[in-house]
């Protein structure tokens, strides 16, 4: 079968999402279809590390134990009866944009669509931690999902493992970290973590563990596979590189429209449109360049800034009358003064890819 037809068939099968891997299933949103703050469930990217587990509500339980005063186990019916909250949060895969790294990096070859924003409803993780009672010396909270398997490609796993990630206690106790059972007002789909997943606003998506089944409070730094061998970066301590887990999302913007290699009529006015986000900070400014980064002009920020949520923006471009190829770029600045960098940091390995990305378009 022609590769183009095969790709089109795959996208139709998954509602227009772009297939990056079939097994495990990894689907990318078409970022150029961005049309509002909320990403519809059917268009939200899918990140899987192993096969999607088959879970039924009657048999599902969530345990909370470890360095606590009392172990607790809660059913789905009991969880949804607890006081809940609804929040809007942008979630980005830590490898979003990996295809743009040079040299090519291992891992899922995401372009711009490993990101989405949804309205999540669930119970604050702190509610369960308070019910269990934290012991003195509690340091981190480990979240484990029902998905498990074995990886044979480097870095190879030591046999079958589950997907587990930890949060520092301070983050775990913040009200915005929730155990979500609704996504945009609907029960979670199986691809998005049914029946319950963690939502960790401001952090990359690997922290928002899906198919959640276990919460473990520990008094030592968690050194699991997904905390050290994968989803890790280098930080500098006294000038020396020290391994640290990937955590907070970085300041970033992306152009949704025009699309790559799109043709635009000379002498017209064109609305360049996109989104910008930053982990714990708010977006203060977005600038746009239409000449490959030589000159920058301020874009117009749209709507209100919601915590942990991307900000849409637009820029009206007076398209040159001269035909040719033009390189568009966008650059975000957050309210802490952090500016989106022009290059990827090698200390981030194949993660946290938030440098400015040129977009080639043709004026003809």
C-alpha cells in the first residue's frame, strides 16, 4: 500500500490523530487544528508506555500506604463521592518536539502535537493523604499505574515493571494535584487512563500517571526506572552534571497556523495563530518573527490567563508582495522573565524540548 494512503487510513481510524506508534499506542494531535482553549477528548494526544490495561470499575481499587499512619483502600464509588474540584490544565508530553532534535534522538518522534488542554474533575490527592495520615519524615509520594511490561531496547528494564513516578511532598499536597475521573465532563476514556488518573498541573505529562491503582508515601528519594533511567535530565551542582527527574514544563510557544509549507498569497494580511505555555508561571508576552529571528514583533494575547493553562495568541502579518520562502518563528516570555530559548539544551537529553522552532512557508 502507498505510504501516504496508509497514513491517511491510520488517521481516519483514530479520528484524525496522527499515529506515532501502534504498539504501544501513541497518537499525536494535529496542532494546526488548534481552535480554542479546550482540546476535545477525541483530539487529545495519547501517550502509552505499555499496552492499555483493561480495567472494570467494580474490580478497581486505589490503595494508599507506605510511610503513613494507616493504610487505606478506596473503591471508585467511594472516590467519586468525596469532595471534588474541576480545573483546566495544559498537559505536554516531555518529548513533544523530539523530531526536531539534531542528531536524531531515540523515543517517540513527536512533532508539535504531543500536547493538549482539558477540563479535569477529580479529588485532590491531598484528601487521601490526609485520610492516611503522613508520618514524620515523609518525603515523596509515588504514583503507580496498572500498565506494565518489559522494554528490551536500551535502557532495558530489569524484567517487567509498572509505570511509576514520584512527586515531592510539597507538590503532592498542593490542591491542584487531583485524582481525575472526568475529562471535559465525560468519564475518562481507556486511552486517557480510565477509571482514574493523576493530573499534575504545571508538570510534564509523565507525572500524570494513568490507570492509577497505588499511592505509596516514601521517606527516601524514589529511584524507579521512570524516574532515573527515563524521564531524567542533567542539572548542574557545583558545575558537575547530576541526574535529576524531569518535572516542570518549560516556557514555550508554537505556531498552529499557517502550517508547514503552506502557500500564502503575496500582499495579503494573514493571521498567524498559536499557543504559549509555561509550567508554574503565566505567559506575559509572545513575539513573532517573519524573517527567521532577525526581527521580532509583539503578538496579541487572547482571552484571560488561567493557571496552568496555555494562552492563545495571534499576530496579523502583512505578507510581503515579493514571492519566496519565509521563516516564521514565535517566542514566549513568562511572568518570571524566562524567555523561550533559541536552542535545545543538551542537559535536557531528549526531553523538555522548548526552543524556538522555525516554520517554513511559501509566499506565492
